C-alpha cells in the first residue's frame, strides 16, 4: 500500500519512538540516527522500506537489513531517475551499490538525504556542524506546517495593517447590529403605536427609524472605504514582501520555480490571499457576531419558535455538503470539456499549416462538433444536478417559515404573542439564516486561505542559498579565482558539476569549451557566485566567497549571458546599467567597443530607443552587443562571457573578437565558446565534459594531446571544409584558423 | 584595458564651421577641410539633444559634445537641418481622445497647428525629465514639453493614456 501523502517520508534526527522496530533492531549501541527515509516501493511492489543514515553507516532495511555501507567507504551518493521510479545509489571504494527504489513522489525527501550524505563524504563537513544545521532547519520547517500556523504567520505579516483590519471588522459588525434595530422598531410601531393608537409616540418611532437609516448610510460608506483600503493594503503589503524576497533568492530558486511559477506567486497568490482574507477572515467575525446577536434576540422573543427556526439548518447543511462534494466533480467535468473545445480551436489556429497541409480539416471539424456536444451534455448535467439539491433545501426553509407562521399565528390569535413580535420574529429569522451559511463558507475559505498563504510562505520562507557571512567585508579584487572540488546540482539528481577544481590567475584569460550540457555555463555562473556550490569551496584572491560582501563582488564582476535579456528601457539606459554615472561619451565608446554603435545610430531614436519588454524590439545579435557594451562599461575586474558572439554573423563576430582581445587585456576573463576561433587570444583553454574538467592547456598543447579538444577542433574544421571552403583551398582555411590561436 | 574614448572623434566646436544647409544635408568645414553631403545625427535625441554626430555616408566625420557652442551662423544652419530631421510637433492642448475600433483617435493642438491622429493603447512614453512622447500608429511622435502646465482637461485625457 502506498502511504498517505501527508506522512513525512524523511525524518531528521527522529526520536526513538518514531523509529520502526526493524530499524531499532538494526542499530548498534550508541549509534545515532541522522536521517530516516521511507520508501514507497519494495522492488516493483508498493511497500515500505527504510534507508537509515546514522553517524557511521548507511543502512537499507525492509524486514531485514538488506544493505549496509560504512560511511567511511562511501565516496558519493546519487539518485538515478526513471519514468516513475528512482534508485538511490552509493559510490563506494568497492564500486557502486544500489540501496533502495522509490517513486518520484519521494524524490524530494531522498534528494535531501543525498545532499546530507554528500556533504559528509564529499564536502567533509564536520559531523557536529552538520547536525546543528539540520536541527535548525527542522525547527523552521515544523513551524510552517499546520494550517493554523500558516494563518497565524499570515496575521504576523499583516501586523502593520492590523488597526485597519480591526476597524474594518468593527464597522462591518456595527452595520449588522444597526440592521437589527428596524424590525424591533417595526414591532414597537405595530404593537405600541398603531394597535394602541398612541399618536404621540409616532414622531419618536419615525425619528428613530430615520436615525437608524442615517447611521446605516454613514456606516456603509465607512465600510466601503475601509474595505477598499484594506484590499489594497493587504495586496501591497504581501506583494512587496514577496517582491523584496525575489531579490534575495539565488538563481537556483529561479530555476526551481521557473519564471512562470514565481510570476504567478507574486501576482496570483497575493491576490488570492487578499480575496480569501476579505471573503473569509472579516466575514468570519461578522457572521459569528450576527449568529450570536440574532440568535439571542430570537430566543428572548420566543424560545420555542426559535427551535422551529433551527429545523431546516441540518437539512441545508447536509445539502450544502453534498453539493460541495459532488458539484466540484460536475464543474470539473464542465471545465475539462470546455478546455477540450479551446484546445481544438488553438490547434487549428496554431498548427494551421499542419492541419491544412495534411488535409485534416474534416477530422478537426468532427473533433470540434464532438467536443461541443460533450460540453452541452456536461452543462445540462450540472443543471440537472443542481435541480436535485436546491429545491429540497428551499422546501425545508419554506416549511419552517410556514411552521413559524402557523404556531406563531396561533399564539397571536390566543393573545399570547403580539402581532408586532411575530412580524419582528420572522424578519429576524431570515437574518439568522444567512450568517449561519456564511460561517460554513468562511470555514471553507479559511482552509483555502491557508493553502494560498502557504504557497506564499513557500517563497517567503526560502533561505537564500547564496549567503554572505555577517562579518563579510568589502574588498578590491585582484582577479584571482579558485574553486576547489565543487559539486553543484540544480535538481538534486544530476550533478552539473562534479568535483571541479580550477585556479585562475589575476588577469588570466581562460577559454571554456566542451560539448553542450558539459557544465560550462554552470561553472561560469558559479564563478560569479550567482550560485553557491552544494559541496566545495570558492575563493577570490584566496578569500572564501562568503566572506566577501555581495555588493562589493557584484560591482567588480560582470557576466554576459547567452541570449541576454535587456530591461524595458532605452538602449542608453541598458548600457549604463554597467555604470551608474556613465557619461554619454562613455556609453558611445562602450557601444563602439561592442560593435553596437553602428546599428544603434541607424535607429531613428538612436541611443534613446526603447528596446521593449526583455529587449524584444532588437534582434538576438543586437541584444548580445548591447549587453556586451554594458559589461565593458562596467570595467570589471572579472569578466565572464557566455558565448558572447553566438548570435552574431561571422563578420561581426570577427570584429567583436578583435575588440575583446584588446578590452580583456589585464582583466581576468572567462569566455565560453562553441566556435573555438573566438578563443584565439586566451591564455589557457579548459575543456569540460560531463561536469568535469577533462583537459587544460594552450591550444597547441591540447592539439598535441589527442583528446576531446582535438576532436572538437577537427570537427569544426571538417564542417568548414565541407561547406565549400574547398574553393579557397583546404590549406587556406587551416592556415587562417590555425594561425589565430597562436596570438595567445 | 579601459574603454578607449578616442574612438569617438570628438570635434572642437571652434574649429567646425557649417557653410551651407539644405534639407537634411550640410557642408562642413573641419580644421580647414571641407566636407559636403554631411548629415547630422543626434545619438541621444531626447536625453542629450545637444550632442551631434556628423556622417558622410556611413563614415563618421566626428562628434560635437554640444553643438550650441558653434558660432551663431553655423549653429543657425545646423539647427535648420536638425529641425527637418527631428521634426516633432509640440502638443499644447488635447482636445479629445476617443476610442474607435480598438484604436484611439486624438485631436490635439500643436505648435504646428491642430492635428488629429490614431494611436494604439500603449502609446505614451514618459521621458526622464517628465516630457511625454506620444506615438501614433504610423510611428510618428508628438512631444508634450511640460505636461503639468497643460490645462486640466488635457491633463485628464493624457493621464488616461499613461
């Protein structure tokens, strides 16, 4: 049996009672359990197994100990992923050992386990330090689990607007209370004034009715004002919190959530929280107050009749619950059918070429008709279903109100109750129902609020994984970079970098080459401390990167990414990103150096041209050159260029490369390139493959070595020769391209 | 190696003379050498209109950091050409903005007279100094120099579009 989803599949430092008996039995005296991970598969069947990390061993247990590996023998832990299943495996001195299999549902838990193991065996983190870190993490995680905890936290977040929230609730309750007065005045009007013909009371009662109405109007205006203000205040408070958090997040988080995910959390979830807060939180108080006030009024008027009033409530609550449960299915089906229609239409439009060229129109028409029919049926089913529930509920209410009139009428006829009281009673009766149902809604919305708020806290509670020490300092970089045994993974399964060590001297120009996916870009980003390695150390001028103030670092390093994104601003502003107080001359000079000036001056508004969202009004090559200009204007100590010339035509590429040669002199530079000719001026070339550095040296040295670099080089030459470079003469090409790296 | 400002070819205004001006072309004398068919361009038409780069074909003759430092006659000739190249009506008053079939129809009074044009929804750009540039569906620009000094009605209309 698969375990329920809420159960925690990874327990850190579990207490003895949390340990299953078979695990306890396997432990030695004094052995401490660091982590207990629970699998949901045993072999290819659902079932529960355990992987236990102790301070000395890793154990796999299902029924009995099936694997046992001393930590001292483990060199690395990893997870292999398949369609549905994953396998936890340990690299040991004696070769790899597969420990346990689990479904992807447990991946997150096992990923954490792998990180812990790797921190111990690869990172060589002292055990006590690791324990302290894990215990701290546990504390903060526990606090964000329960719905109540989330709501309490949300209120904490909204503390600055607490007075506003309180005022809104107070005014809303006041409106309802004032709303209770008119029926009472009507009772007085009927019983005391009209029935007893007391004309002298009439002005007072009418006056009181007028006053109540005026008060009501005033309160309603105040309520509307406060509500509007509250809505805006809530979303603004939340959104700016999340927005500020965005800047703290490292790129790893951006990768994990995807830009769309972060986007929806800032825009949609804050709105959702606001909506639920105003739909659930404020009304909760209002409805509760109403139930108490109106209920008390009813009971004091007539306790027996009040019982009749309560009668339809169980019926309707049951009806409501049934409705909720079943309606969601009907509505979900309706929504599915609708999206079928949308998808047929969108296929037809987006894949028009395909549909037309394959003559699939009749098929699409049939599909469309079919989905229309299904939608119609689903719609009618919703109607039929609703017709089954609501009339019954309505009938219960009608019955109870008729009963109130029946018994109440009898009382009035017997003279035991005044007509005014009965009239007021029936008015209050209807006032009683709506807050009762409101409360049911509120409770449900409160749960949804907790879910939406939970999603927000997922972001707000993220610990920035690129952190600086509290005692970090500003330093002037000389430009030496050193990384040592660096391991890095984006998803917890695949390590993009596997134990990379690299030393770059100040002012050295390094070319980074290797097949796609070999980890070049990851390494480049890591060298700029945009990511923190999970394992290993990164140092600038011999100082650990965490000891350097982020701000001071960012000032002195620059990166130009492949497919760079620009800000929605003018070209001049985008270039000036590199230097706040840049003069127009510097901006032009930077653009000239990046070979961007010519195309910019051809635009009617030249440097004042707005580039559009993400630079969409410029071509890829133009964007690349603007980004390069910004990096050059910054005059950084360390410059990282990720395929700076990839989007350029061969001629421009050649010009930019010439310019780069000049501009990178005396500057620590790391250039990633597929086209090896771009690297002709580098001092050293580092070849990466599959997350590892496999070769290092100058162009000539590497060619002699007969390794990956030589193969890459020959493949590029072959491509050129085949393309008809034959006309120029094969030798000519060779001479041209081989000569260049000798600049270095 | 830091940026090389010498690539800019900055000209000394006292050694530049505009001899002749016709539509978008100038005859220029720089250090005694005469260049004809020279076209001035502003690299920063909005943010630094005083900077001008002279082109002859694709070739850069040089750049003036502030063309207003030219002698009065040269400055007058150059401005005559700049007015042609950077023709841009200044909006003095917005008479009406109506939404018509997904476009907006503007009626405005400019320094060049009353004009009406169509724009798309996102058509007003706010410059750093607070000036507004309105762009119509053909890409023509109209500038509002001091939006806060327009009459209330015009400001209300404009605020709808920003």
